[in-house]
């Protein structure tokens, strides 16, 4: 059972500390198995020299763990702004909080927070409720065509549970469809602004375009586009991207029996990275360690490049966290890295274009697509006629 932190008496001249029943949102929706594990925690607290507290956690069948929390670390924040209202560096390392009785303030430190400092505590508290689910070749979720995540437009727009479902789908699967949207740019923009701020770029903010080469970019044509990441030439590529096909009109002389094309493509970049690492570990290391230049230079008066070069696969704690892949917007690889990089990139390209990693579908009016541009690459097949697409980049990865 969870024991409350022992209250310190006035004679000890310290403010009392206790656990709080308040838990994180993740903790409140934890699986029964995780909740059961939490109940097995036995926690006790002792004061050492009054400038810190020492906690002991004992889990059934395991050795006891100890952690020391200095008082200068166990500090409060403003409950209204959630910011600090004191100068951290004016506070000594060894200090005792005196209970003067001038107010009724008590510092509460939830066990759901303190347990993060214990072995596997953070993972148990936050990392197991919504794990990332890879899809494609060799992944457990390889039938993405039959289980594509989706949520209703009105549900997202008007219910916080709908927004939670949308963002959870994007976090775990890399994308989500929003169904039954009105067929207008205004309705699309309203929903996107509900998620977060729209990013202004050299394409503008919210975009609404047809294939007329208004911008010097292949996206503004009716040509096929292989799977790629957008805005690789930004220091931080757009975190989220949205598309809504408002209409697709056939050319005047089109044969009604022939398809117009324009199918959309998604590829799970994290799963492709996993495959490359398993099959070609040396190539994986090359794409993770070799930094190359990226640029956008097709429009008059516009030349964009990140503040430094970046690799195709960026990692965090040994795991991929951002894919930066667009061969059309890639700069020149250094001659010293060229042989190894091109060999690795060829292996990567074969994986990205493998049929088992491609998810093809048709974007029709009323169906909005939002995807994680750091993870999921997108493309399309060539098409006939005129397609009107609206959408936006999101300023940051807000999930």
C-alpha cells in the first residue's frame, strides 16, 4: 500500500511533506496491470539532517531502493502560472524550511511525481500508456490499411475527448484521418487552429492551391511524388502537416472509365529505420551520423537552408526521433562521405519504396489527413485533371 509521508512535528522546525492523491493524466488512465504494480509500492520517508528527506521504496520480491531529495529541490511553484516566483540561485544548498504558522501553506509532492526518480519510475508513470506502434513490413501493426486511425470532425472540434483521441492517434500511429468534415477551406482551417498555431512559411500560412506552379515546387504540379519529408531545409522541419482534398475534377476530354490517379501515400519512417538497422546496421550508422546539406532554392528571391547540416535519421537516446528525407531538396554530399552515404541511402530508398511499407489511399472531400512530419513520409501518384488541396503546417510538434 502507499504510505503517506510522515508529517514532521513543529519541534523539528521543518514544513511538513506528504504524498498527494493527485496523479498525472497518464496515471489516471493507466492500465489495470500498471495500477496493480503501483499498489505493490511500499514507501517510507525519514528526515536526515533536516535539509533533505530520504525515501525508501520497497516492491514485493525486489530489493529496497533509496533516494534523497534535498529541500532546495522540493520547491513550490505559483499555482496560477505554474512558474517559479523565487530566485533559485539566492537559495542556499543546505537550508531548513521553518514552519512559522503565518499561513496555511503546505508543500505537496505527489508520489506519482517523486516515483520518477526511482528505477523505471518514469517509464511506468508515462511511457507505457500510449506506446508508439510501428506499421509496415515486419511490424506488429502491418495491416494499417484495415486499421487506419480516424476520428469524427465534430467530435474533435467540440469535445476534448475527440482532441485527445486525435493527438493520441498521431502520437502512436504517426497519422490520423478526420472524417465527415465540411468540404470548405474555412472548416478545415478552423479545425487545424483548434489543434494549435499554423506555421507561416514561404508558402504562406494556411494553403489552398491547385497544380498551377504558383510556387516552383513539384507539389504544385500533377507529377508523382515519392515518399518524402516536407521542409527538410528548415532547421526544425514542420512537426505536423495537414491535407484536405476539396475537389478533383477530370479534364474535359477524360474517359470516364479511366481513373484520375492522385492516390496519396504514407510510409512509416520509424519502421523503415528499424528495418535498416536490423538488415544493414552499417548503413544505419552512416545515415545517422553523416550530416548533409538541405535547401529550397526554386523560387525567385528565396533560398532556404538550415543553420547547419543534418543527418537523414536523427536520434534521441539511441532511438530515431526525426526522419529528414527528401532527395529532391538534398544538397551535395561531401566527396569524402559520398561513397558510403550513397550506398547507405540506396539501401534506405529500397526499404522506403518496398510495397509492404507503402500505404496507399484516396483523399476525398470530407476527409482530412494530419500526420507527424518527423516520422511519416508522404507522397502521391501522378494524376489527371485539377485537384484542389488545402491544409497547413503546424508551428511545432504539439503532442
